C-alpha cells in the first residue's frame, strides 16, 4: 500500500531543494544552483498539476505564477550555459570561432542583472500558501485513491502522446513535458502505478534524448542569432560556423529518430501491459 501523503512528501522534498538553491543563488549566480533550482521547479509544477486534478482547484495555480517567472528568467541564463557547453570540451579554449564565445559571454553578462533582480525580488509566499493547501487537502485523501487518480491521468497522457508521436518532430517539446509528468508521477509511489520498471527505464532514456534535442534547439537558436547579427557573411569564420550549424542539425535529427523509436517502444509496452 502506498504511503499516506506521498504527493506532499515529494512536494516537500523538492521545496527543500528549491530553497537550498535559492539561498545559494542569492549569494552568487552560478551554473549548478540555476540548474538544480529549475529542476526542482519542474517537479513542483508537475506535483501541483496533479494536486489540481485530484482536488479540482484550478484557481489555485495563480499562486505559482511568481515561481514560473523565476523559472523563465533563469532559463535565459541556463540556455547560454547549454550553448557554451555544447560548443566546448572540458579544458578546451581553442575553438575556431573565438568571437562566438565572446558573444555568448557578453549575452550572459547582459542577462545577469535580470536574473539577480528576479532572485532578489522573489517572494516565497506563493509556495508557502500552496504547501499549506496541499497539507490541508491531501491528508484526508486515501493513498489508494491518489494512486487511482495518478493512473487515470497517466492513461490520459498516453492517449495524447499517441497522437503527438504522429507529428514527432514538430511536437517533441510537448512530448517532453508530457513524458516528464508521467515519469515524475510514476515515481511518487515505490509501487508500480502504471508502467513497470522496464518501461520506466525506457521512459528515462527517452527523456534524456528529448532533453538533448531541446539543448541542440537552444544551440541552433544562438548560432542563428550570432550569424545574423554579429558574424560577417563571408570569410573563414563564416564557413566554420556553417559547418557547426550543419553538425548541430545532424545531431538533432539523429536524436529525434532515437527518441521517436524509444517513445514508440514505450507505447508498445503500454499496449502489452493493457492486454
């Protein structure tokens, strides 16, 4: 039997992670706390979505808006870090297009004041209110009922995914968000809620590939902006940038094919489980 208040337990765990990294960022904005805080927000957002479904309190989502704004602003910082990371190897500073790195560094420096302002002005009252509501509303709901609701919602997501997978390239980001919800919800209880452990491993790998696809999308966006606004249209660096763009596109296409196969494999596992 799943433990009582399992959603609340997961919520509180991520809330602690959120506050820990918020404190670190108030001292200094660095890569790891930005990443860890944003992951915590993703999980809190997913658990809140599930809570709203279970308790039918759609109006309560407004108390998460400030946290969403913080997530979005820090995402600008994170995106530059992703682009820089994909362009370098550890210890290497001899990239053929040094001006590209100067551009990304300048971009990050321009973003930093907005991140600092968002962190300093962030008010935790919304999350505190939501925590109180979760404690109040979930403690009287039987864990079996919660498990049933999670299974129903995952079933609904799987139906939507079956449609999205027909347009995989166009809807890869939407699929990433749906599959992340399924993964987070599946991990609320130690017991199997919907997918078995083997299927969850496939799901985990699918999420990894879909996440990498989004990273390469971010890189492509930065490369495009750099090419159009900074780099001269001819010359040695322009030719090198074309090669990087081509390699980025090729890698992304390869990841899309892998992720689509894994998603189809996951859906096949679902069909097998339902027999």
